[in-house]
C-alpha cells in the first residue's frame, strides 16, 4: 500500500507524462479487448451445445470437393465404424410459411429424430422430437426458433399445438428452441427457423439409393474417441463400401473419400484466418504502445537518477526500488486498461456494425467475464513488460556518480542505446503491420478492379421458392410443365411492366449462395471410355437472363422458346469451359452427358449451342469456373433467382422491388420474395469479408505508425536535450545549423533504417500467414515493400526534423551557461 500511494503521487507529479502513457495504453488495450471479444466469441468459446468437443460433421468427398452423403451410407457408417454414440442425417431447405398477413420464406432443417439429442439442447417451450416421430418421410410436426416464435406469434405461450402451413402442408408446432440456438452451419445465409423430423426414405424423397447423396452427416463421438480415430475408421468403411458397391461410385474409385470435421470448423467457416490476422495486428499495436511508454519511463528515469541515488544512500534495497518502479508501471497500465475497457463497448458495437454478412456467432459478441479477465491480464503483463527495463536501468545508477552529476544520464550512453533499441523495435513492428495492411489493401483493390463479367448497374435481384408439399402430386408446381408455365407468365408480366427493360431467370444469382451446391459432373462425348468425369458449375437460365445481365454472346445462339422438354437438350457454356475442354476447337455442336446415375431419364446428350463470356459467379477473387447454362424450359427446380433491369431513366434498381413483388403476387399471393437487393449491393457484399479485414488492419497500421512516429520524436527530443552542451560546444567551434540538423536527423534515420531492416526480415518471414488472404499480389510484392519503406523514412524525417531544428537554434552561450 505504501508503494501504491507513492506511485499515485508520482503520477500526479508528472501529469503530462502520465496522461500520454495512459492514453497510449488505453488505445492499445482497448483495441485488443474489442478484437479479443470477437475472436473469443467466434473462435475460442465452446459452441452452445452439450460437450461440443465430441460433435463432428462428415461428408463424402470427390477429388477433395465436399459432397453430400446418402441415407444408406449414413447407416453403414453408424453400424460399421463403432465410433459414434449417435448419427443424424441433416438437410437444409427453403420453405414458404403462409397463413399470416404476408407469406414468409424461412430456412428449414429436416433431420433425424435424434438431432436435438445429439446437440444436447432442450426446448425452452414444449419439447423436441421423439424416436416415434422419425418415419421414413416427413412427420409434419415442427420445432420453431425463438425468433420466429416472437415475430410470428408474439411470443405467446399457447403456440404449442398450433398449426402453420409450410409449403402448403399443415405442420403442428411441438416446441420452441431457446434464444441464441442456431443450426450449426456457416453456409446458411439466414438462421434456421423451423426443424422437422424425417427418415429421408419415402415421399417426397427418392427411393433410397446410394447415389442420392443430398444429406449432411452430424455425429457425436463416443467418449475417448479422437477426431483422427474417427477419420481413420470412416475411411476404412468408405474403402469397404467402394469395393462392395462399385457401381455407386463410377470408375474413379480412388477419387472418392470421406472427411470428418469438428463441428466448430463448420460453424466458423472461412472466418478464422482473417480474425487471427486482426488479433495479431492489435497485439503488435499493443507492443508498440508498450515500447512508447517504456521510452517515456526511460527518459523520466534520467531525471529521477538523483532520487534513486538518495534512496539507495538512505538504505533502500534493490528489491524495494524494483518493486516500487514496477508498481508505478503496473498502475499506469491498469489505469490505461480501465480506460480502454470503457472504450471497448463502443469499439465492439462498431465492429459488429461493420462486420461482413455471415460472420458466425456475431449476435453473441459482448463484454463478459472472459474479456474482463483478458483485459486485466494484458494490463498487468503490459505494465511488467514496459516497466522492467526502465526499472533495471534505474537500479544500475551509482549513487556517487548520480549525486556528482546532479541526476545526469547513465554513463556510457547506455540509456541512449536502450531508447534507440526501443525505437528500432517500434519501427520494425510498424513495418510488419504496414506491410501486411499494404498487401491486403492492394489485394482489395485488385479484387475490386476485377470485371465480374456482367453489368450490375440498374439490376435488381431476388429469390423465390416454389412450395413442395409432402405429397408431391398434390403440389401445384410438382410437374415440370407447371413450373414452366408459371415462370413463362412471370417473365412475360415483368417484361411488360412499366420501367422494366428486361427480366430473366437464373437458378442462382452470381456471387450468391454456396458455390459447391451448383457443382455437378459431366462426361464429354468421346471420353466415355476413360470414365473420368469433369466437375463444372451448372446453372439454369432463361434467354432474358443474359440480356438483363449484359453478358455477351460470343458464338452460336441463346436459348429459344423452341427448346422444350421433348426437344433435344441444349446448353450454353462459358469461354473458360470451351478452352478447357476443347482447346483450339469450335465448341459449338460438341456434346456431353451426365453420369448415368445422375442425369434425366434416358440420360440424353446435351448439345452446346452457344458460348458466352466468363462470369465471376463464385467470387470476384476466385478463379473463373467451368460453367454450363441449361434452359429453364428443359428443366427447372423449385428454387429460382430473378434479375430485373430497370429501363434507362425509370429510376434506381431498388425501385423495381414493389413491381417485382406485385407481379409475383398477381400469379400466386402465397409466394414470398426474399434476398431482394441490387446487383451492386451483391457485389459489395461479396467483397465485405476482404474489406473488413483490410480496413481494420490498415487502421491498426495507421495507429502503429503514429505511435512509432511519436516514439522517434520523443527519443530525438530527449537526445537533443541530453546533448545540449555537446551541441553548444560544436557550434561555438564553428558548426553550422545545417551541420547540427544533419547530425540529429542522421541519427534518427539510422534508427529507422535498422528498424526497416529488422521489420523487412520479419515481414518476409510472416507474410506466409496472410498468403491465403491475398489476391493478385505476391506475398513478397516489391512495390508494396518499397512504398512502405519510403513512408517510414518520410515519417522519420518529419519526426526528427522538429528536434533537429530546435537543436540547430540552440544558443551556445545560453546552453554552456545553464550547464
């Protein structure tokens, strides 16, 4: 307590130094607390399920690509692997919820009856599924989310037993899940709102076949079973199944496999690398802040040398002085941490608002005891880190020398060397941050400069889902002819609507959804004997889609009304596929078919009738895929995307939304329209994760540069003050002002040069950590490195110039008289 009281007195005695140190630490610690709260929630905190470490997902793979799994294969993995307590089959799908004021699209999950038992989460109201409710098809009971319960039913407790209409079927609500419960899959654009039990072995699903791989596997490992053991066991079962049922895998048996992943990997998705980079960045900012405060304390230590000498002469031990000085440092850090913690909620709100769509568990981010403990820990650690070196140096002061010199600096320039070393470290760390931020910003600009292959200006996009009742024949969109008529009428009405230039249909709007769901296999004609299939991206489209998107037709023709179910199958391919499959040849007239177990009845040939320009459909920063378009008049599913181009002068694309919704409801008032946005917004959202990481890293780099600049300014100002007598003698002997300025600035540039050299080596070694986040830029990009080095040199010149000018204007007579 005595040391603490004395530490408070020292802080009050030097308010300017204390305020600068506290503000610097508050900035560093507050930023770390905010970023840590995000990282802790998304990456570190256990999932809100029972013993989440035992939960895994598993799927088939083909050439390393993730594929679904069949219900028969799931049963084999359960029985033959002996690795799981339980296994559940999971299917996510869209559903139209009707019966209220407005139809609503909901994300639904069909699952085995033991789904909630595996996750270990009970309902907050009512109950979850029982084993009796798992039949071969749908059971038509449902559990709903807390969000749907509150917005659709006002949170009424008598919701249990009520019926809702989902895809024209009546479903009885048996339970409501607690707030915050989410289906664990980062691929979903929106959280799931409805869960229903199903056996996936009867209508509306095909008769069980091993080739119908449309499910995901969810499992709970037995106690003591590791992920590696489960992977090895399932790989053994997979190899056995390939030998037992070779016709279910085609000729490329070696290309098939199975992959087991921890559930948290599926929840986190692709967010991990970017968040870890940001956590590393704020840690570097904090280290630079600690270096700055250490510089301040070292500089103040020269002033306190006489005080330390007197305390030693009066009998103070080294341990007592060390404890006192570290107490002062930790007190500074704790005050800075407390101030940073006050800023952290504001920073967290900003991060959440700025977070890209799809950042997992973002609704759970908050300040809690874990973040408070982290903040307290780093505050104490920082105090010890920046306090120990100044404390050790103060203890080395010899009482006789300090009393004789009147509190002068340490002999031999030891304090100057320490100050210089800290500045070198600051600039090295700043270079690492600036270089990383520069690479990511260049990647962002490179990605933004990529032409998507379509003109999204004045185009509105939306999605709709045609209902699929459990009794398929009862559905009004069950037959292909019914869907064809519906979409023809909708497109005709949209094309004639006021303000609409053109409208088109596409199964999945570019840059939307999970790209793996659009993949399928084809066999080009003439290569059947090889038995090797090609994986491509497939989309169903109308001729109006290419017109609305301004996608150029490069060869052949577009789709026509004559392309019907009973006419030969046709397709349009993109440039990349044409070059890949038929290099140097004319692709028009070439044919392909789907594998026998995946194609339409009769497995017909598809003839290529057109070639269109490439479209960046899976991501602006992703390679252009091999892509095939087929006409919706020859087969269209239940999910569809719409694109509507506004006529020039008719207003913005967003103004088309009421028109699109009105024309849809003229045909079917029970169909909801969802994911309504302009294509410009779609492109912007596609770049959101990259922009989030790059912008925050650039912000942290700017803070680091500012702190490093203050650091070198402080060191140079201190050095000039300590060398005032030397400079006066030099000027008295004839040194000119420019000579003094050259000497001071040269000293600063030497420090920065060493920092740039050390930071460059560290940056070259560390860029591999961000290589996966780069696009179109080499991790060793010379232009970026040279630009960052030049920026640091300019900053060093500016930071050294003010102390140099002050030194050059020193009056020799005044300086010598005062010393």
